[in-house]
């Protein structure tokens, strides 16, 4: 039933813009409403046709992505007589959005299989098959707009939950945590094995530097950061240590801007100093400079920009002997909370005149000094690099006491920041479990491991995934004997 403006609260919602009052004949929906309509498939699903007249069958609308790039990932659709295919879906109001928003030039959109629009009469040049929704809504636009403002649209559609959701949601919390910790143990050992393999080739210290740098690259810039770590033989500088090393790092990374801001004198002064070092040696290192195109620079939080991360990496390199510092930290006998803060202190660097106050070469000066490493990043470094690396060394040295002590730290470490993988997994696998269910970093790591092991090997329909059966059996008979 179409809700009407029967009381003052209903009118508030409209007046405050919580919901838009839309008219069928003259309004386009806002893009986020169109996304919700697609996500919840509020459509006459048997009447969907591309602008070229081909029927479209939607087996799965995909999972909404809030990280930039296409709006939905992993959709499964069939267009005309072609076999069903898996890919991304982009939602725009009109076909022209494909070029106007730069999707045609953005490699992140290369896997878009369907361009969903509100209205239009021809597919944009070079765009994927285009599906207009205007004539196929399952309710009047005004009603859908009211619905979008309600809770129904905020929740993850029940029909897109994973098949494992029922057994996992039915587990007692304690058992769920045991399962997540078992998966986390696998993740710890697998990361440790990677360090060990790399150490066999390049030595333990080099494997640590590479792990730390990769982690600073987050998921999009891990490879250029890995390469920077591999260029470690070039890290030593003869004079003017800090600035020269920063110049070398930025120069090797290909991240030095070639133009001054001309509006921020302090930034320009710093940039000139850096160039003053780099221009003298850039010919010598020209064969090693990373192409700028290797870097993913869009859609990042300013504090996570690679330029700031490279600055931190250069300061770590300047301090040197990070392996020795971490080994000393490993030997500390402190309560867990103090251990966590002491790791942050161990990896923290001295304030930098420029980078403690700026996120990029071009950003305005921050109002407050911002440390180059925060607690959230230190937690990521702990569970992904520091603990697996130390654990691997302890395992190779057959030092069971140290290994067990590191495992205790790993399983007690406070939860890391939420991220897109965890948000989706909580909805899809755990039926919308609140964030507090994942009380430790290890529980989060375990959930990510399950996503990698099972979801990444299946599809949006959970085809051929064994986890529901395994979890169901484990629920009913208890933990399987190993
Ligand atoms: S693919 Fe498997 S693990 Fe992932 S949501 Fe589906 S059933 Fe669960």
C-alpha cells in the first residue's frame, strides 16, 4: 500500500529529504534509489529488455560495492541467448553517464557486463548492453521512494544471503568464534609460510621489509610497494639523510609531482628541496623508476594516499634495523593492551616537518599534527605481517614457547577497523551480525579466510560451495576430530 503523508512525521521525512516525493510522469529517481531498486530487484523481472531489445534474466543482482568502481560486483545475468555470465553492473540515470562519468576510460569498469539506467533510447558508444528500468518497476516510483526511506531498503536482501547463513546464524556465538579462530589459525600459518618461502630466497630481514611495505600499500598498491622494498639495495644515501632518502623513494616510485602548487608556499618549498636531490640522481636510477600508472590513486582516503605511505616507508628505512626492534618487542612480557600500544610505539616514526602535516604533496596543511602511523594500521601490520613473520621464525627455530606466546597475542589482539570484505561477509554469511560479534582481529581474519576459501571459489549463487554442509554437520555433531 502506498504510504501517504498522513501525519506530521511522514511530512518530516519528505521535508528533511529522508525520502523524495516523486511523480511518475515527470521525475527521474535519484541514482541511489535506482541502485536500491536494482539491489532489491523491485522489478517486473520477466519483462527486462536491453535497449537493443534482448531479454535480460537476472540470476543475481550482485553485491553493492561502496569502494568506488562499479556499483555492483559479481552479478550473474543472461542476455538474449548467450550463456549466463558473471560480472559487474553499473547504475546511471542515462546512457550518457557511461562517458560523462569516465567509466569508458577507467580500467576498474572493464568487467561491467550490464549498464543499468533509468531511461534512454540508445546504448552509449562502447558501453556494455544497457537495461532501462523506467517501464519495469514493480510499484509506482513514488511508492518505491517511500520504501527506500524505510528500513526495508537498508537491510541486505534476504534472498542474496549465502547458503551458509542458516547454519552459521544458528550456531552459538562461542562455537562460531571457535570456527573463526580455526580459520584464523590457518591464515596465520599460511602468511607465515609465505614469509618463510621468501626468506629462503632473500633472507629474513628482506622478507620482513617486503611484508611491511606491501601492507602499507593496502590492497590496491601492494605491488608497487613490494617493488619499492625489492629496491632496498638503493636505499642508502651519502648525505643529507632524511630529505635525500625521501627524494630517492619518491623518485623511484614515480610519485614526484612535476609542477608546483603555486598556491601553497610551504608545500612548494618542500617539493623544490626534494627535486633538488632527485634531479641529480634520476638518470642513475632511471631504469628502476616505477611507472606512475602502476599506482592506484583514486577513491582512497587522503590519509591512505600512497605518497604519505611512501613517506612513512622512507622514515622506516632511515631508522633501519626494524627486524631487531620487532624481535625486542617479541621478547617483552607485558599485558596484551600494553603490548599493542608498545608495537605502535616500536613502528612509529618521529614527526616529519612536512608529512606529519600533509596527506599528499598537494593537499592543504592539516589543522593538527597527524602521526604517520595510527593504531588501526598498526593492528593491520600486527596480524598480517609482524606476528606471522615472528611466528614463522619461531617455528623454524623450533621455539615452541615463543610460538605459543605469539599465538596468544594473535588470538587476543583487538579487532581491526571494519572494511568492505568484512561488512559484506557479516551480511552474507552471518545474516547481518553486528560488528561486535567479531570482537578480535583473529575472528575478523578467520572470516576473511572463509571468504577467500569458499566465496572466492564459488559465485553469488553459492554454487558448489561446501561450507553450508560442513557448517551444518559441525553444528549438529560437534567439532570434527582432526
Ligand atoms: S559461497 Fe559459500 S561461504 Fe560464501 S556465502 Fe555462499 S555458501 Fe557461504
